[in-house]
């Protein structure tokens, strides 16, 4: 089949749910389809092909996806299209998890692909266009790290750089190891070379991506080499270097030292703790204790006193008592995070925790969740106050959603920073540049200032 011929000049729109890895996978899909002559458009209405990149970490994401897909049925094709119906494709983690069953449930879906076969997407779409019957391909595992696919970055100044895929940890609530497979690392040379290319292209910020970046390299080198990798990527001269996600059990002293020793490693770390109760951490198979976690936080703050920490919390894990929840609440209070992503536990079929009985009533869990969110907001507000009066370098990313005369960008600590566009300055000249901002006011979720 001549894939290019079928895709040439077709319009497509990608809708992405879930984590940064999915967002990056979407960039690869856009890059590939463009290389076949297809055109990316920004809405379903303008598109002949809609691709959903999906997440199955929690049930809510799945329900939302199915509603969203069903609602497309009533949206007509763009004027002038030669198709008799829109091609709808589902990929990512739900594609991997449900495969052909999705077609039975959503008969107007034309293609399904999983997390291991991004490179087949153009061919699957071409097949669906040609044969008018559903094309499904879901592989069990990747043969090798998919590094050579083209990518279309959403913004020219920031890049995601995958260093590993998959996860070996099997936290008992988590479906990721089942849909993303075992951890597979890219070689150090390969990653460093891509980082260098990005720097040469003028990229200002690189975020290294992996389900657990701290165990990077264990499969290739017999031991984690993440600290070495950080040093090598730092040496490319990239202005800002970030990474996600870190598992506390694998965060080494060498990686902690990088926050002190490598000036381009930004002072921000996402370090999911999930719970502050040792009993629950054990049931989650997290393999660290509250005390160990607090020890790491101390070391991080010694190495980098102004580091901004963020975390993930699951409320209502099966068997969570009021005391367990209180332990989590107290931990959040004690650490004082800049940002906490709070989730209500959602049982995922096939994971060990899904077999546990949930004896806490829904209202009790909701009430705990609300209590925690209030604390998170108060602590985030407090954490931001230390920056009032400071002068900070801000990477300009766009304008405020509410007011297009206000610039929006990111501080080294990854806070959103707003500042009025200086008179006589063109927004386009500022996009992707780093400017000095003096902070006048700190809110819960952003800082307000002015460009110096
Ligand atoms: N239920 C609720 N939250 C979950 N997470 C992962 N699995 C589940 C689940 N079954 C959360 C964890 C993880 C984040 C990405 O999603 O907090 O860190
Ligand atoms: Fe899921 Fe745990 Fe792996 Fe994170 S470390 S992806 S929570 S299994």
C-alpha cells in the first residue's frame, strides 16, 4: 500500500490526554503524518482524521475519552472533504489496554494502536482510509527504543527528550507497567547526541522523560546511570534542564548533588510520595518509608536551598484509615510543596490493589480529599511568598489566558510568572526568550511582576 498517497493533503487533529510521555508521542505522530504530506489542523471540525492519545491511569480519563469519541459522530466533515466519514483513531494507553474491544464498543472508530507501535500509525490510517474497515495493531512490547521517528515540537524553545520507556516498579495501584511494559533505556550516547542537536537548533529547555528517570540505565549498564546522564546533557550547554518522573527509592546522592553542582539543572523536582503513612506505602509497594522520604527532602534542601518540590498524592487507597490520612496531611504540611497533584484512588483492573476491599465510604474519601486540597493551596501560596521582591529569569511562553497584554512564562522553579508586555515591544520577539522579571506579588498558582 502506498501510505503517502492516502495521507497526502488529508487534515488531521490530535487530542492528547495524560502524561508528558503521551504529549511527546503526539509530537512524534504529528511529525510522521506531516512527513507524509498530511496537514495538522487545530479543531475536530476542520479535520478528516482525529487521533486520540489516551491515558488509563484512572477510570475517569477512560469515561471521558469514550464520551468524547461518541460526541464526534454528530460533527460533519469539513467542506470539500472526499471522505464519506471521519477517520477516528485511538492510541496510547487505552489503545494498548483494550485493543480490538474498543471497536466493538465504539463501532465508528476506524483505527486502534498501542504504546509500542507509534511508527505504524501512518500505515494504519492509510489502511483505514483505503479499506473502510477498522485497522487494529497492538504489540506486546517494543523491539527497540523508537528513537528515529520525526517529531514536530509544539513550541520551538522547549523539548521533551525521552530517556527510557516503561516501568519495573509495579506499585500495586498502577496500570502503567502493564501498558508501557518493562523499563527500556536509550543509550547515553544516543540521548546526548539528540540533546546536542536540540541545543544547536536553539532549544532553551530540555525535559528528560521517563516513568522513573532515576533508574535510567539499569537495563543497559547493570546499574542506574542517571547522574552521569544529567552531567552529559548539562555539558551540552542547554540553558535549562529538567526531568520527570523521579521515584524516591532510586534518587541517589549524586543526582541530589546535581542540583547544587550543575547550574543549568533547574531548582524544581517532582517527587511523588503518594502517601505519608508507612502502612499504606507498604501496601502500595512503594519500597520507601516516610522517614526515608523526609531524609531525601532534607538532603535536597541542603544541596539546593531554594528548590521547589512538587508531588502526587493518592487519597482513599483501600484500607486508608483516618490516621493514615492524617499522616499524609501532616507530611504535606511539614514539607510545604509548591504544587501537589491530588488523586482519588481509582481501582484499575489487573492491578493487585484492585483485588483489595474498599471499606471507606465515598463521602469520607471525598471529605479527606477536599481537606487536603485546601491545605495544598495554602501551602502553595506560602511557598510562593519568598519570591516577592526577587529578580528572576523567566522563559516567556505566551500570554495570560485572561489578558493578552500580559506575558506568561516560567521561572527556574517552574512557577508561572505574569508580567505586562513592555510598551513598544512585540510579543513575537519575546517568545522563547529569557527575560529578567522583578516579582511584585505572589499568588497561589502564579507570580506577578514586571520586566526589568
Ligand atoms: N488511582 C489514582 N491515582 C493513580 N495514580 C496512578 N495510578 C492511580 C490509581 N489507580 C496517580 C499517582 C501517579 C500519578 C501519575 O497518578 O499519584 O503518581
Ligand atoms: Fe506506576 Fe509506580 Fe511505575 Fe510510577 S513507579 S509508573 S506509579 S508503577
